[in-house]
């Protein structure tokens, strides 16, 4: 999957191996980290039978601790490697190619020195983040007599943190916040535009070709009129000279556009898409419903947080009050058919990843108000490919936090149950934060996120507000995608060609 992704967007005229390798490595690591969630949920849930009793091999606390630690350390290893890639490897590769490529006259040693010089700032930044996380003491759980505070104390006792883990947790939290900004800017629009793009038609290429031919005839007639006007050798006035130059440029430009439109019109891929048009419409409607269900799940949990928690607690929920979250509801019942729930989680991860890339491709890569790179298949510059993989990685790191909001019960306890005596009868109940001590255990992802959020309420509040902004951005993107028509073949050719020829975007 990653190889196809890199090959699709890498520029054909820049066959450099290093940017492709760095981008592929980073994307592979971040997807592996995102796909640890279903493995984490499975390993946590599989230690218990559906009736709430421990399996024979998991009855020993030491065995369970070894399994949980293995998953936890896998998370930390993946996040550590991602931190290295995002803060050191990608900046180094970016600045190395920013100084020139193999065809330039800049010596490799000089490019290496420049890359090391600029990358040192990022090394300093990551070291500072680790030191702050390891040594800065964040606030304790607020003192109060309320029940929710007691629940947080009980939850905090289950997930004591250590120095190295605190450093990594703080770094992961910073990466998550950056990733949520990517969701607000790119993924929110991609989640709406990607399904709508499957439903809408692009337009008739034959009509566009006829329009180009009509424009070409009108231009040729204008050229003949100008040629006849100055056939006697009289001097050409400045305004007509400028018009002749413009007509010459337009002739070359329209010839190129006509070639592109004809190539698109007669391509086998377009014919296949026309044959699959009914399936594309059905798939687009289905994916729109999936996006709406996902955003509805996020919204339900956000309302739960705002109603039953507050800023001083970092909007941590000890009990899920609103249990009608669509995604959480579907996954809870999908657990009855193994391994349907894990397949659904994998599909959700890949769908959100695809929508994120689609959003980046449509909007482009910006630095504040300056557009740095266009993301065009087979035409993305090496630096643009590195920034694309960087933005994608930040988004996938934040996906774990978003999953905790979209499906809070499932991602925290999976399908675990416990047995308790009720009116003299043993009954089975699903695990939650009020389960008896020792009967249920959190997934390792929930432990990592909750450990830091409980003691850093500012982080929990910032994440909650950013996810709320993400929901708002999705609503705006949904309305824009609904009323905006799909680009025609001609408009697509013009846009891609202009992006290719824009000197600012190819620096």
C-alpha cells in the first residue's frame, strides 16, 4: 500500500531514491502504529471468555502483565521511531534536496553541511520535548469530594507512569495536537469531498474538445485578420503586437490542453470508470453515510464530555453516558462475529487515511498564506512528497486519539466482561471504569492517552476543543463539497498544468 502511495505521487522527472525511501519508511511506521489499535483491543479482549472469566493461560497476573507490556513497548518503539523520522530524518532530507539535486552544481558535501545545520534546530526541539516530559511535573488530579474525582483517582492508580514513559507520552501528545490541526485543515474536507467526488460526474469530454476546437478556430481567424491588416508592410502598433504575442502563446497552450483532453478522453481508465459509474455512485453514497456516522459518533462523545466533565478535569469521562454512538454501537455487536470488528476497524483506518490524502491533494501544502507545493499524481516534487508524508504521519498519530472519542468503550475495554453478584445471582456485565478492581484492564492505547490527560488537564481541554473544531470544519466542508461541482477534464488539465509550470511551486 505504501509503495503504491509513494509511486503514485512521486515526480516522474525526479527519480531520486532518498525522498521516496524516507517517505515510504515514515508512512509504513505510522500506518503500523495506527493498525496496532485492533491488535491491542484483540489481545486485551481475548484474555477473557465472553462470560467474564479469565482464560486459563491469562489467569496469572504475571502473564497478563507480560502481554500488556509487550504491546505497550511496541507502541513506544513505533512512536519513538516516528519521532525520529518526523523531527530528524524528514527535515534532513528536505533541507538536503532544498539545496539542490544531483543535476545542480552544488557539491554533495556542501548540501550535507547545510542539511545538518538546519536539521539541528529540530534535534534541539525533540530533545527539549523529551526533557520537559521527563522532568516537568504536571498538575495532580484536583481535590474535590465529587464522585468523578474518586473515579479519576481509581483510574489513575491503574496507570502509574514512569519517567521515560512520561517523556514519551508528552512527545506523543505534542504530535497528536499537531495531527489534529491536520484533521481540521485537510481531513475534515477530505471526509466530505472524497465521497461526493465519487457521486458527481466530471462532464462530457467530447463537449470540451469541441469547445477547444471552436476557440482554436476563433483564434486562427483573428490571426488571419491581423496578418491581412499588416500585409502591406506597415509598422505593427504596440497593442496589435501584444495581441499577436498573446495569440501565439495561446496557440501553444491550447494545443497542449487539447492533447491532454484527448488523452484523457480516449484512455482505457476513463472507459473503465464509465462502465463502473453505477457502482461509483452507490459507493459514494455509502461512504458519505460512513463519514456521517463517524462524525456523529465523535459529536456524541463530545457532548458527553461537555455535559458530564469540565476543563479542570481535562474533559476525561469516567462513564460513557450517551451509549448511542453509531460506530461504538456497531463495533460492540460486531464482536459477536470474530473477527468482524477488527476488520471494520482496519477499514475505518484506511478510509480516514485515504480521505486525509485526498484532502491534502485538493487543498495543497501551504505555509500560512503561501502555497508551497501542489500534490499531483506523478508530479509531486521531492520536497512536496516529504511534506505530504509528514502531514499524513501527524494525522495518523492523532487518529488514535480520535478513535478514543469516536468509540470510547470499544477502544478502552474492547469486548471484556466481568461477573458480579446481583440479588444473589451471578450476572455478566461489560467492563467500564466502575468495574471491580482486577476484573478488567484498559487497552494499552487507553493507558497511554489517559495517563497523560489525567495529570495534564490543559492537554485534555485542548484536544477536546480541537476535535470540536474538526467537527465544525467537517460541517463546512460538507456544505462546500455538496454545492461545488466536480472539475471538468479541461479544468483538471489546466489546473495540473498551471501547477506544474508555477515557478513558486517548483522551487
